[in-house]
């Protein structure tokens, strides 16, 4: 690989590690809330919680879902997110930022010698 591709791959790898750690933290938190919600449901039936008097396990299960779903999404889409966060740089003229589709010897926009 080229040095640019190596740097991009290293940055994407770092982003994937961070995303997976975040996903793991969300999944563990969601799992704890899910188990606690099921425990509350199993022990006490339908205790009431909050102003609108919904059963407490509904709150716990909703919070568990609010952690588990983004965690699973991050785990499944980590490589796509990494490609979006760290895009492969496109070749462009260093002076005028004209996008170069191939490697011409001179920039067709400003005439800078690219040494190709
Ligand atoms: Zn140029």
C-alpha cells in the first residue's frame, strides 16, 4: 500500500476500536438494565414509577433498548462509519485544490508543475 493508504488504514483502525469500545459499553449497560428490568418485573409485578404512572419495568426496558439498539448499530456499522469518518483523500492540486482524476504532469487549472 501507499503511505497515504497506510495512514488512512491506521486511522480507520483506531476509529473502529473506539466505536467497538463504545458499542461494548452501550451493550453492557443495556444488558444490565434489561436484566434489572426483568428482575423488577419478576419480583414485584408492576410497581408504578413517574408522573404518568407507567410501570417501572417499562422505563427500565425502554432504557435498555435505548442502549442496546445504538450499541448493536455501532457494532454492525463500525467499518462503514470508519470509512465515513476517515475518507480516502482524493488527489488534488496542492495550490488550487483542483480535483485531479489522473496524474497529469501539470495542474490543468493553475498550471502548477506536479512532477508526475
Ligand atoms: Zn492547481
